[in-house]
C-alpha cells in the first residue's frame, strides 16, 4: 500500500525544492523521506552532477580549442596542449609524443607538463612499445590503472626506467590523428593508481582531435612562414645578383674602354683598385711588376697560387691577398694581385676575375705593340750585321728613330739556348737591351756597357732562371758604329762556340774571361793583359822583394816538373827550389799545376819572354 500521508508528500516536495536549488547529496540526506523517494532524489542528484560536470568539461574543451586556434607558434601550441590536458583531467603529469619521420615508426617525447625526470623527458618509444607505442601503432586510446604491473603492454627497459624515474602509475594515452594518419600521442598520468572513466577517455580524445588540428595548422603556418622567408631571401639574392651583375658589367665596360682608349697598366690598376676598394698589382709572366695602385710593394704571387688559379680558372686566396692568373687561352700572360680585401665576397671576387680578363686584353695589346717594335728593332739588327758598310748613315738614322745611338759604345752579346724558341728568347732579351733581334739563327743583343764579360755572366744567369733552361752568352766589345759592331758580333759568336766547346753551356763570358783560349780565338788579343792576369802575383812578388820566382817557375816547367833538373838549371839546392815552388803555389793558388792551368802559365811565360 502506497503511503499517502501528508508528511510523505511534503518530504517529496522538499526534496524536489532542494534538487531545484542545487543542494548537495548531504543536504538531501537530511530530509526525512522514505527510502524509495530518497533513492530517486539521489539518482536525480547524480544525474544532474554528471550533466553539470559534462557541461563544465565541454565548456573547458571548447575554450581550450578556441585558445589553440589563436596560437601560431608550434612550440606554444604544444605547450598549451599538455597544460590544458593536465587541467582538464586534473592529472599529475601530462605529456605529448610525436611520431618520427623515419621509417621505424618510433615516437619521441616532445613536451611535458608537471614532469621532473630528465630521463623521462628524453624518452623514445619504438613501434608498439609501451602504452604510448601501442597507441601510436593502433590509433586507439589505452588506459591503465597500474602501468608497471599491466601485462597488456610491451614493457622495455628504457621505458620502464623512465616511468619509474618519474614515479608514474596510472596512464591514459589517446592518439593525435589527422584523418587516418597518427601524428603523435597525448597522455595524462598519475603518480598513484587511478581508473580513468570512459567520460575522461572521451574528453581527452576529443581534446586530442582539436589538438591535432591545431598542431597541423601551426606546422602549416610555420612552413608557410619559412617558405615566405625563403622566398624573400631568394628575391634578395636575385636582386643582389642582378645588382652585382650590373656592377660587374659596368666595371668591365669602364675598364675595357680604358684599355681600348690607350690607357697604360698603372691607369687600369688604379681603376680596378677604385672599383674593388683595395690595392692592385699587375705583373707579367716572369713576375716583373708592370703597374701598381693603392698598395705598396709586395711579393710576387707564388708558383703554387698561380698554378691553382690557372687550374681553377678563378681567383685564389694567398694569405691576406687574392691572386688571379691572367690568361690568353692556355698561355699565361701574367698575374693580378688584390691586397687589403682578405674577406672578399663572391660578387667582388667575380668582379676581380673579370678584371683579369681586362688585364689580359691590355697585356695582349702591349705584347702586340712590343712584338711590332721588336720586329722593327730585329730588322735593324739584321741589317746592321748583314751589310754594315752599305749605308751606315741610314743605319744610324734608323737607330736614332728607335732611341738608340749606334755611335755610342755598345757591347754585343750572342745568345744560344736549347729548349726555348728564338722568338721567346728574343722577347725576354729585348727587355734588357738597347736592341735585340735574330741573326743567323741566333739571338743578338746590343747593350750599353764597358764590361761585356760581367754582363754576359749576369745575362746567362738571369735568362736561364726566367726561361728554365741553360742560356749560353758570348760577349764582345764595347764597339761603336756599324762596322765595329759587326766585327764585335763575329767575335761574340766565336766566344759562344768556345764556351760550348769547353763544356760551359749555360755560362756567359767574353774572350778575356777564357784565358789562352780567348787569346787564341779573339780578334783583339791583349798579350800584356793576359800575362798580367796569369802571372801578376808572381811578377809583383819578384819586383817587390828581388826574388827569382818567375825564373824558378820557368825552369820548373822546362825541366818537365823534375826538381833535380830544375835545381841544376838554377844552381841552387833542391830544397830551395821546393821552397820557391811552395811560395808560387801560395801566390797562384793550389791548382796551378793542374793541366789546364799549367798550360796557361807556360803560355804566359813564353809571351812574357817574347815581350821582355
């Protein structure tokens, strides 16, 4: 029978009023109502509480999604996701892993909130490993009340060590999915056992869906921003490239006009130095400086640097300087050096390399002009030596037009070299001569000097070093006028032949330097000078001390080097002869008895006897 007492109706009404006012379960329990009515009231309370909690969770979820939608930075989005997840579920720790782009399917810890373990924060999970690896592999949420003792998951040493180090027990993980693709896993965890309800799993799953979209949007924004930045950089690069091309073209045109307008090397060097803001030194193929601007004297480029520049076809750095080979096809014309710009940028380096092309044009023009002048000078040399008496006045006039006074004393040098063309030898020789040319298959030089022997030795050494092969030089003179110059040339030719016959290839000398050979072969034999050069120390010693060293030397050679026979001729003791010969050795040198030297001494003794 239903209780229809007035008190029962009143109690039921009281319960409904309390429910409408939002009273708690404790307040409802204080109403004296029958058990059936009270159970119904409590059930209504629980239902209202669940709806209120669900409404609060949804409100928080939408607010969080709205916040995420406003974030643009990926790191900020990730930090916000784990912080909100921790707040939504009231968890001790929340964290997020992202799938690696490699093919092994692993996922790595990206960001945490509430974590204190460095080991945990660096955790990486392989495909299917642990709770997170399983979520990432299956794209399904998983929850455990007690992870360390849950046999459903593939426990590994690194994962368990990290979880234990963090002190985690209960874990809930849900996938971060974009369509069918899982990009990571979102976790909420506790340091004590906790059973995650289906509503909590659904709530975190819903939040994970919003989070995945936010992550994807942030990534797209970052990629777009990076693409725009790269596009901007590309535009700046293209702009800078066009500007550098225009600058280089302008400089190239300016330098080319200078060259074609007849500018010399120093003017072009000054223009290049102005364009590049440094110092410029231009040298020829032998390293001789042709022009300099904006810098002091500097060393020539090393062979290594020039070889590297030739091989690469570009400028190369050498210490604080830049060196660029000046080329005409495969031929090295010289080099151009830039100083004061150790940090040369790409644009200026290309401009410097263009300058080397202009320098090549300039050096080619100079070479063409020099070759033309060398031809004229060579023709004068040939005519001077072929028929000096035919029209000497015309020869003198041609010389004056070339700036050479043939009536002034000049030494004549004849050059012989193997391994180099006569044209190349003439070009190098012309820089050191008043006139140079080819005559009778040999290179001839006319140089204003009164010491032809010294000049011949120096020329042989310098040209041999420059050309990389032995250069033999015979000299004669000095001589004045066409006829004398022609005779001096004939003597220089014989001198070259004598040097080669004596095995002195690569040396230079005049006949006076060849001893008795020069005396025999020379046109102008100076007997007195030969005797003085050969016997001078002995003659001076006898004159100063009244000794008979010269007589002793003559007797020694006449006796064939026999001391006994020599002492009989001299009427002295053999020891006296030995002592005199020892003194002669100290005056003439230890090699005075060597065959070649002894022959010269005997010839000088005979000439001295004839001239006395």
